[in-house]
């Protein structure tokens, strides 16, 4: 869950993991530790048609969740800018 300075602002104040509740380190609007943000809009033929869902996971919760997948997550190295 992300909190911003105000509704029109893009200045990030804090992030809390939606799974475990951990407060993630944010400094000067920049996340300073591993965090996965998910956001998607459910489409036609879904029971959630038109709903946008979003959440944040700390790295530990992400790792725990993907370990339970029957098909592993695809991982490829990318150069950070």
C-alpha cells in the first residue's frame, strides 16, 4: 500500500507490504529496499470485470509466494540504469 503527499502528488511518502504489513524504507520519495508493485485491471469474462487491483509486496513475501507456484517465475538479468 502506497501513501503519497496528497492526491495530486507523485511524491511517495511510504510503502507498506500488503501481505505482512512491513513498513518499507522510503527516503526522498525513493524505495530503498526490495519491493514488488502489482497493478492490473480485470477484463471481460472475469467476476471482477473493470476492477483495478493493486498491491505492494516486500521481497520476503514475494519470495515466499512465488515458491508455491507449480510453474516457476521466469527470471532474466537486466542492466539497471
